[in-house]
C-alpha cells in the first residue's frame, strides 16, 4: 500500500529507533530496571514503530544473533531485500 520511498522510510524508522529501544531494554534488564514500554499503549503514535521495530529485531536475532553486530545486514533483512 505504500510507495517504495515511504516503505523504505517506515523500515528505516523501525530499524533505527527499534534498534535503539532494543539495546536500551537489554541494558535495563541487565540493570534490573523495568522495560521501556514506549509505543505499546493507545493512542498509538510514531513511537509504535519503535516498539514494532524492537520486537522484530528481537525476533530476527533469536535465530541470527550475528545481526546484532551487522546492523546494515539487519536493515536489509527488515526491508526484505538488499537492493
């Protein structure tokens, strides 16, 4: 439903902000602090992309933990193609 430019921008937001939220919540877990649940409550706003991206990254890295150090490849996988 989105044109290619808008779709890539959406994935970029999920990747960029989702990765930041994913890392933040890993640190919070290590420090014994509650998760940052941004974007998971109504009304949904732009931060819902952060939560969606963090969840997707968590899912993808369960089977491929090496993606956590190859974030460019992670982006391409999230986008659905390398080009």
